DNA sequence: GTCATGTCGTTGACGTGTCAATCATGCGCC
DNA sequence: GGCGCATGATTGACACGTCAACGACATGAC
């Protein structure tokens, strides 16, 4: 497929550029929704649950301080706090007092949480492979990596 | 950048493949969040509002049936209904009875809605250009189009 | 010690998204 | 006309995300 000639810097995106943009963002959203739905059906977990459980599984003693966990998954504290409350209600994690700094708290992976993560992991990775990895050829996978790096650079540069 | 050799079909994604996946989905989410935040600050609209207003602006008589609008923006009816209630509360759209089919309803763009859309449009398109179009070179824009088409095909095929 | 200030984490309010249930109307069929 | 079913749209319940405000503790200056 070819592209329109580029316009001046002040112009609005061309129709082709807008199509690329819409395709990009809508496909990502659709993929995300599908993965979320499969994970939910197969394991009763959300992608947020999965992300948190993965980080805790890899942590020393299967526990992290709340702020460490927030950094590990790249979430805001408030978002994490809300999510942990829901996960704690379902018995996936547990909060414990932190004797070193009484402002803080440990987030501990429970046995139920560890089990849920193990059960979810294989079908989830299979879904990632089926819907993303296998949809692209090796060159395209490299292109994705380059593209996302470029987009992320621009995003970071303009923050 | 090079990629690992591909593994058998049953294997989990390789670390490189997982990195590509995470990069893809997280970059898309970050971009989406940034665009949403800019649109909100500059115009007081959400991306959902913008999508709805765009579809209505282009419609004959600046009005669409609820179901036509749902198709135009690719949303579930329920989602659209919730969103329209909030937009109606803010005076951006109005619902009218449909005399042809009393089950249905017209969704009508109000003058306030049209004005909000016009004000939002230029800064929003500028943001898309700055954060997406200009971050990529022309080849990469073509690659995005091809990539998303491949991903979407796979998504549709496995539905 | 105490006061100001910063950090850790939670909470409430609210916008957003999904799912299942519901309600009313249209429509074909007898 | 009346019955059954499909369709248009809304609703309620709940999960999720952001923002701003807050309470509790830590820390350094004095």
C-alpha cells in the first residue's frame, strides 16, 4: 500500500494518516478487549489481576510494598489501591502491616492467588500467541518493536 | 533489530515476542490516555464524546437513529445508551421520538454539541499529528496500516 | 520536642465499559 | 384480531480508571 505525500507541519492529518491512526488505536483496543474477555472466561481474572499476580509471583517472598508494586506495573497508586481492595475481597492477595515504615503496607500473594495465576498463565500466553504473535510474520514483529519504540519516545519527549 | 528464531506452534511466546506484545499494547494504552487527557483539558470532551459528535456532525440533518449511531462508532447499544445519557445531561445531544418506529429514537446534535465539536476538532487533530503521525516516517505509517490489518483479520477470523 | 513538609497509601466522587435483564414496539402468521 | 418472536433501546449491577482530598506516619530544621 502506498501513502499520500506528506503535507506541511501545520496541516491536519490526511485521510490516509487518520485511517492509520484509527486502525492502530481501534485494533489495539479490540485486541485488548478480546484478551480480557478470554482471560475472564478461562480463569476468572482480569488483565489487571493478571498483571498484579505476575509481579507478585516474581517478587522475593511473593510480596512487595505497595509503591514498589505500583512502579512494577506502571500504575498510579490510587488505581492500584482500588484494584487491590477488589483482589483482597476475592482472596487473591493480602495486605500486611510494614513494621519498618508504618505508613506503608506489604502486598502479599496468597496461595489462592498463586494458584489462580498458574492456572491463568498458560491459556493467557496461548491467547497472546494466537491473536498477536501468529498474526504477524517475523519482519512485522520487528516492525512493531521499532514502531512502538518510536511512539513511546515521542510520548516521553512531549510529556 | 533482529528477532529470535521462531519456536513451535505450541510454545509460549518467547521473551522477545512478549516484549513486542507488551510494548504494543502498553504504548497504545499510553497514547490513548494522553490523547484523552489532552482532549479533556483543551475541550472538556472525552474521546467517546468526540467520536459521537463526529458521527453526528457528518450525518444528514445532524441526527441518527440510535442503532445507526452504534454501528457508525462500533459500540454496543448499551454502552452508547449510557454515554448518550451523560452527553444529554450536558446538553451536547438531544433525543427525539421516532415517528416511523416508536421503538426507536433519534439522536440529534444540539447547537452546543456542534460548537463543542468544532472547537475540539483542530486541537485534537493536532495532537494526533504530533503524537502519532509525526512520530513515524512514511514507511512506518504504511507498516502500521498493514500490521493492524493483519491483526484485525486474525481477530475477525477467530471470532 | 515540635513544627513544617514530604511521602505512603486510602477514600469518595464520578465517568466509563460490560453483561444480563427488561420493556415496548413491530411484524409475520394463523 | 391475537399470538409468538424478533428488534430498538434502556436500565441496573458491578468492574475499572482518574482526580482531588485526606489521614497517618517519617524526617529534617530549629
